[in-house]
C-alpha cells in the first residue's frame, strides 16, 4: 500500500500579525492607564490642606443644605432636626474668607460673605419651626450663595 502524494498539499496558514499588534496595543493601554493613575495620585498627594480648604468648605456647606432639604421633603422640620444644620452652616460661613484667601481682600467677596452670615444670623435668631419656614430659610440662604457664585464662580 503505497501512498501517493496529494496533488495539492495543505500548508498551514501563516498566523496573522494583527493578533500580535492587538496584544501589544492592549498591553500598552494597560501600562498607560497604570501610569496615569500613578501620576494623578502623586499630584493629589502633593496638595496641602490649604489647597483642599475651599472645596472642603463648600462641600460641607452643600452637605448641610442637602440635609435641610431632605428634612423638609421628609416632613421633619422641628427645631431639633434643622437647628444643628443651621448652626453648622453659620460656623462654615465663618470660614469662607480664610478658605478663599486670594479673594479675602475683594470688597464684593467680603460683602457676599457678610450677607450670608447676616441671613444665617437672622435665621438662627428666629429659627423656623415648620417646613414652610425651613423652605423659606433655605431659599434665602440659597439666594445669598447664588449672588456670590454669580460673581466669583468659574
């Protein structure tokens, strides 16, 4: 039984270079993503408390305003529910000028900060006792914030 060679021998197909290119591209993408994360973490680590202070003050202010809003939505508007947030807002309002040291000398900025503290002082002098009062108070506080943000927010 002799075997005869086939007329058209089957040669193995040459592997495509595209799969190798795709693999190298994906490896480069992963290494690049890791490098970007490392660079961003290094930049973030170099920030001091002075760099974080303005954002932290505004985040804290926003958190207490959100708590007041959620209290009104949940119909929990007694003084024990709202007064701690109003007092915290007043305390944070004391930190506005120190937090934004570069704007401290600007007369408009100082006026806006003073107006905000005046609104909070009047709200604390006669604390709201119902949800309508809390809504009115947060509206006045929001207007004071909005006035400053219109002039100074980028």
